[in-house]
């Protein structure tokens, strides 16, 4: 399994970090920093109504935010700072700020090339805009495969591992690592997901839409209490973050393990900007202009990283507990116990269990959507579902390093394919943005028609 770690190090050290930064800067310049210019308009867009059977812009925001908010916002931040130092938080912020422009482009493209899925529903995402705009079904299938590998076997393996690791503090390390506890828990978890993986999307959507917002709001309230009660420490925290973020001797002395690389990795895992997953949710929204949904998805990136991840970081950095010898979930449990006693430890444990479980469901349906892009064969789909269930069990058995390295590697390959695609197709998103700006300048409520800007091969904007 050392090979996975070596691929992970090579992929991010020599390639992906620079590709992510380049694409974020490139699209920020080409869109004239859309992530800042149109932020005030987003809140007006979110109030737009749609037919009761359609997914509204606000609904799409909630779907994509729910897919982003999870263990990456809690455990991922703790992992980033324990591995790369507190300066990693700054590079997570950079990933979100620059990635906001990439998120705008990929989600706008997903809207332009979405397809009807029944009378009131839509489907789409990178596989669809690659096929329609680049004219390559093969390239679209390659992306779909990369997403399936990433979400079904990488992310869901990590989610299962993280959910299982929550219980180590309760049963003790010896019983947790030496007995059959992980086998038992993995089997229970695999049985629980069968109903969702083989069931209807509606039941999964109801569970996810209820649990994720409730836990996210509850977690943010707890984080807010911690920040307010430790407000005098915030300037010191910011100072330490910036100081370590720009420790160039440390960065270039050990680049693979530096705050920059670790922060960008964990930032991408958390907010998914430019990775190609959120466009699957963005395509489902009903809106009058694709650029509107692009702006909404930029807001989702900011909520995820600049708000929720920062809240987690402040919880850890303001803590008086000694967490230096801990890793992953144990850091958050110890920090929260220091603030709120046993309630704090139980609360963050329950939050992570629910976030991880709902992410298992959400990740699978992203994967299933892309599997159906490749084939609608029911036997093949059922075999795929069976392997997804097995991976949940396997993920509960693997160790910390393998869980994170495997997720990072598969996420990296998926992000590379999508970034190459959106760089090639970025001009289309810019045309759409200019059309939106032109209509607003004329005092109109923007309505999009593909032929007005010379875009072909669209199904929903003729």
C-alpha cells in the first residue's frame, strides 16, 4: 500500500497543486473575479421561485452544500493542520477563493448542457458537457469512470473508515484494533446502506436533506459558541496561520508535506471546487439563465470552506487540550471534550457519524448517475451496487493513511480530467456570463437562449 502513498505524493507535489492554482487564477482573471463581483446578486437569485416539481436555485444550493459539508469540514481540517501545520488553513482559504471561479465555470457548463430527465427534472454534469461540447463520448465516459472510482471506492472508503474511527475512543484502542469490532461495525454499516443503494432516490434525498442541515446548523452553533467565548484569541490565531502559511523555508524544504500542499489537498476534498462533482447537482436546478446557477455554486464553495472549515480550525486552535500526539477524528473529540466535557465529545462524534453516513448515500448517487451515463444495463448496475456495498465494509477495515491516500489519489485523477475539460470549454462559460451581464445592463431579467450566443448541442435552451 506504500505505492498509493507514493502516487499521492507525486501527483500533488509535481502536478495537481499547480494545475489547481493555475485554473483558479486563469478563471478568476477571465471572469473578472466573478466570485466577488456578483456575490450580492446571489442572494436575489436564491429567492427566485420555480415550479413546485422543479429544483429551485436555493434547492440546488442545499443539495450541493450538503454534498460538500461533511467529514472534510471537521476531520479533514484537523488532518490538514496536524499534517501541514496551522498554515494549511490559509491555503484552504486560497483554494476556496480561487476555486470559486472554477466552480462558476463548471456549474455554468453543467446548466448549459443539462438534459431532461422526465417532465420536471434535469440531469447533467461533466460527463454530459464533455460529450456535448467536446463531441467526445469516450472522454465523457473516462470522466464518469474517474468519478465512480473516486466517490464509490475512494471517498466512500474514507467515509466508512472515519465513521468507524469515531468509536475507538469509546471501546479503547486495544479492543478497536485487535478484536473483531471493526468487522462487526463494517458489516452493520454495509447492511444499512443496502436499502439506500438499491432503493429509490427519493428516500435517500429525504434522509440527507433532513440530517445534513440539522447537524450542520447544530455544529455551526457549537462552533460559534467556542469562537465567541475565545474571541480574544482570534487575532493570535490569524497571526499564527499567516506566519506558518508563508514559511517558505518549510514549504520548499519539504514541499510534499508543506502547509501549501496539505492545505490545497484538504481544501479540494472539502469544497470540491473544480473537481467535477458539484456540477451534477447544479445541472438539476431550474433557472432562467445558466450563469445564475454558476454564481450560486460559488457561494456554496465559500460557505463550505470560508465559514464551516474556518469554524473547525478555530475550535482546534483555541483549544487548551494537548492534541499533538493525536490524528484525525481523535483531535476533534479531544478538543470538543475540553470545551463542553463529555457532551462535546458525544456531539462531535454523532455529527461525524451522521455526516459520514449521509455522505455514503450522496456519494453513491453521484456515482450511480455517472454509471447510468455509461450504461443503463440493470444487471451491470446491480453488480456495481454490490461492489459499492462491499467497499463500505472494506473501508471500515483499512487504516488512516490508506484511507486518506486512496481518496486523495482518486480525487486527484478526477480533478485533472475535469480541469482539462473546463479549461478547453471555458470560453463557452465566458460567453454565457457576458450574455447575462449584457441583459442586466439593458435592465432586463436575464433569460438565456443558446442560439443568441452561438452555442449548439443544447437540449434545454433552444
